[in-house]
C-alpha cells in the first residue's frame, strides 16, 4: 500500500511523517491532542473563580478581607495551571507525533488539572478553620499526582526519543527532563509540612509555582 506524506507544522520540528489512509491512525500529529488539552486548561482555570463568594447584608469590606485564603488558593492554582499549560505547549512542540499511550497519559494529566478547582475550593473554605488539614492534604495530593503523571507523560514521549521530532536537539530534551525532576519531591514535601502547618504547606505550593515560572528558560539550555 502506498503512503501519502504530509508535513507537520513548524513547531513539530519541520519533520515529514508518513500518514496512512486512515486519518485517525495511531501515530498521527499532535494538533488535536494540543487543541483538546488547551480547552481543558482554559476551563479549569476559569472554574477557579467560583471559589469567591460574598453574602448580602454583611459588611462587604470585612468579607473581602476574610477571603484571603481564597485569594491564596486561587493564585496558587491559577499560576500552576498556567505554568503547566505553557510547559505542556513547549513539550508538545518538540514531538513529531502522538501515539495512543501518550494520548492516554495526556488524559490522565488533564483529569488532575480538571479536578484542581475542587481542592482549591476546599482550601478557600477551610484554611485557618476546622478541617483545614484535610483540605490541604487533598490540595497537595492533587499536585503530587499531577506531577507524577506529568513526569510519566514526558518521560514516555522522550524516552529513547520515542516521539521527539528529529530536529529537536538532545540538549533540549535533557533540559526539559531536568526542569520536571524536582516536581514530585517538592510537592511531597508540601504534604509533609501540612502535618505541622497547613498554611505553610499552601505557601510552599505557591512558592513551587513561582519556581516553575522561570524554569521554562531551562528548556533552551
């Protein structure tokens, strides 16, 4: 059977990959994977705002001040989702194709991203109140799971350059792997800190997000 060839977009390394007669074949390009992922990231980030609520008939100024746990949780979660989205985009741009395993791992990653608004709301409601430790455990555990899945997603794609485009240098692949490596132990540390101080644990989670914001620069080294 003869094969048709179709050039990928420039972000896929400029490679030319064989495309069979079935447009839904395994090993196709990454456009649909990235488009679906972008939609989930956008929805999850938007849902975070639902944690802000005030009631009529009470002092609005005091209510706004009392919402500081919600502000902290919102900033941490939104920043984290934004960073994951940016890094996900960069990683996908290094890939020449996506197979079924990668798409399944991507679904698991999106599952944790879409779930994040729920533990974020728990932190907003219970931080500095009864039940705060359980709320922060749920929050931190979500980040741990997200980091585990994200590392597995990337290591599957990059292992032996399985899905990496030919034009992407090995140094770029190694830089991404180095940037991802600290995620699981750092979020695991946040879980342990929650035993003694839930507030400090959430603050550390925010610090981790702040750490990963400039770490994308490592991807080019």
